[in-house]
C-alpha cells in the first residue's frame, strides 16, 4: 500500500509539474515488518480514481460495493455529505432490508460551505425516515473522510461523499481489511459523536422555513449544473 501511495503521488506530481520523481530519495525500499500494528491476514489496496466517460470511477465502485456488502454497521465521516440517488438507495437498502446500523457524521454550523450544508441537509429526510442516524459535529469544521464497514473494512482518503468525488475529481483512498484499524477509527468516530448533535426526523421536519427556501434554491442550481 505504501508503494501504491508513492506511485500515486509521483503520477500527480508529473501531471502538475512535468517532473519525473525517481531514485531512493523518493522511492526507498519498502519491506514488510512483523512488529507493526498490521494483523496477520490483513489485506489492503490503494484505489486511484479518475474521471471516466461513464462516470463510474473506482471510488464510486469501492464505496458502493462496500455499502452493498455491509451486514452489521456502516460508519461514515465526511465533510460534504451529498450522496446521489444511487448511493442513497444503497444505504437505504442496507438499513431496511439487512438491518444494518447506519451512522453518518458530518459538520454542523461550522461547515466551511454554507450552501453545500443546506444542500446536504435537504437529503437527510429519506435517510432518517429509513432509520439512519445523522449527527452534526458541533465544535468546529470536520474534514475527516472515513468509512468503516462491519468493524472490519476501512476506507480513508480524499473522497467526499458527493457526486463530484464519485464522478469528476481525481481521488485516492486506502481500503484495508483489518479489525484493529477499524477499532481505532471507530474509537475516534465515537469521540466525535459525543461532541455532535443527533438530527432526528422530527427535528429535520421542523427546521426553520428560511432553511427550506435555501435548500430549494440549491436543488434548482443542482438541476441546472
């Protein structure tokens, strides 16, 4: 996985600077070690995602495959939660058909993109009604991009939970199957949940009228883009 990340960096560096990185200074030897935190039998991949004609990037395939495979729990932390219909449908199926506990952590009032947050909140209703939990982080903006499936599969990287990341942007993620890593990420997740406000369906329905107006405006802008 380290070599995969090095290669991704070198590829992007070449694209932006036209300079090829070579030699031991940039690519030191990578050797497995037995005294690190990685469990025996751990598997992991580096997923490089770039736009394609059909908008079926590797990031989309990775995320939707893991969502579809979840049997117990899905924990998502994302700064920009704008799932398209396909991703929403996959999450709803997980909750309603397989009884998966879906918890989503996203920024609250400290979001650095107000319009994006309004557009994000417009999407809460269908997920909350299906039984998902949505929590808004209160102390500050949150920029972690993490997904943990069933306490086993972990995805950490640059991908936001939105259509731009899934279809338009260059992204890179590490996906690893390791329970100890999942436990560590879930520990952070639970600490952040303790500093968050849970948004219930009833609370979402009663949100201020001016917020609904802005959400409607964001919907119109999205339809035109």
